[in-house]
C-alpha cells in the first residue's frame, strides 16, 4: 500500500551494513522503484502470481524479489 515506498527506502538504507532481501509487488512504473531499486539491487521477477498455502486466490499483482548486497 502507501507504506511500501517507506519500507523500500528503509531497506535500501539498511543495505549499507547488511544483506537485505524483499518480496514485494513488481511496481516498475513507480518513483520508488527507480529511486531505490533499479540499478541498485538484484531483481528477480517471479513468473505468474503468488499463491500462499491453501489460499483459493492468487495475488492480484505480479511480484519480485529484490536483493540488496551489503554496500560497506
């Protein structure tokens, strides 16, 4: 939701001193994607839509794994 950009920024900043891995919606058209992910992290797009456990429905959006490697 609206809090996601704040978490992405926080994870980017935390990668100064740690490995950070996120599973988040693939929102490649957003400002936060271009400011904090594109060109700064390893991105793995997940084929299809995620479905957790015995859920009847899949997620309504595509997902990606974002990996920040320790920068310092």
